[in-house]
C-alpha cells in the first residue's frame, strides 16, 4: 500500500526517555512511565497499558475556588506505561520547561493541554484586574520544575516586555508570573470599540516589568464567559452566580 500518509514525518516519533514531546506541531505525545496530568477529552489515541481517571479539585477548598472563579483546567490523571497522544481541535502545541522554584508562568486555563505532576498548579487573581465587571479576573499559575504543554490558535508571537505592553485579553495566552498586569478600558487609548470585537466590551490588558507575553492570533471567547475574560472555563462573574451558598449546594448534591 502506498500513500503520502506513510511519509516519515507522519510516523510515530520515538524517544529513549519518557515524558512530554511533540509528535507534530498539533499533537502532543506522552511517553508514559508513571503518571501525567492532561486536559479531559484531549486524548486522541493511546497504546499500551494506560489508565485514565478524572482528577478532583483538591478537596472542598479547591472545588469552591474553581467554582467561584470559573477558572481552572478540567483534568484527568493518566497513569501506566505506554504512549498517549493528545490534541485540542488542531491547535498548535508548544512545550515549556519550568526550571526551578523561581520559574512561574500565568496561563489562560483554556490553553493548558498537559503537564508533569512535579509542577505546582494554582488559581490566582490577575494582578491589577480589580473587580471590573465581565473582565476575566483569574488565571492558572504554574511553578516549580517540569514540562508543560500549551495550545495556541495559530502561530503565536512572544513579546518581550521591556516597555509598556498591551494585548487583547482573549489573545493573551500566557505571561511571566512576575509581570505587573492591569485591565484597562480601550477608550483610554482612543481605541473605542475597535478591539474586543468578539467580547462585546472594549478591554485591553497591560503588562509592565521584565518578562514576556505569549499572544495568539485569535480572540476566542471561553465557553460560557461573560465578557473579555481570561478564564479557562468561563468568566468569574458567571461562575460566581449564586454565591458561596450555590456552590456549596452543588457540591453537596
């Protein structure tokens, strides 16, 4: 049988070491020998003795935090020995290595594909966002030592922040956690409604300090988001409807 499908670049990529690596630009391969954490529903194929288990939110405290913020990553724990292939709607996949206690990355939860369990993960309020209605106030922050796979809609640009830098909240994928951030109305810059076209509101995010910002060529609204958020599962305003009582009720049901 002959086909261009059988070209070497389409064959499974092999490595002598377990871990996260790219199969191609749009697919992640986990050479599994132990465990890894991945976004639920991202598995497209696997080989070997592999087990998938929905990952909890770290107890009642973690559950409440995720429900109130609307942020977080719906995770599954992948354990065993074999090869697991992950993808997200043909988005581009990129690998990032965090190399120690001083490395920390703030990421839109919607863009997290998989990460090694050696990394720490938390949901934190975006500094400087305040309580602006509809703005995404929370992001996922990863720190420690380990490898992380993120997705981007199209080829991103990595901006070095050595002067005031601004990005659409729906296009900002990730940034150095040490940067100072803020959310501003676009009309402060004379932009009016020329940005934030998909959100119905005109907000822009500002970054200052020393670090980098990863910006994708897309302004998708997270599912269920209110306006202009950076959340992974929905805007904080929507997720918080009903208050703590509603969240506890849903947890206890």
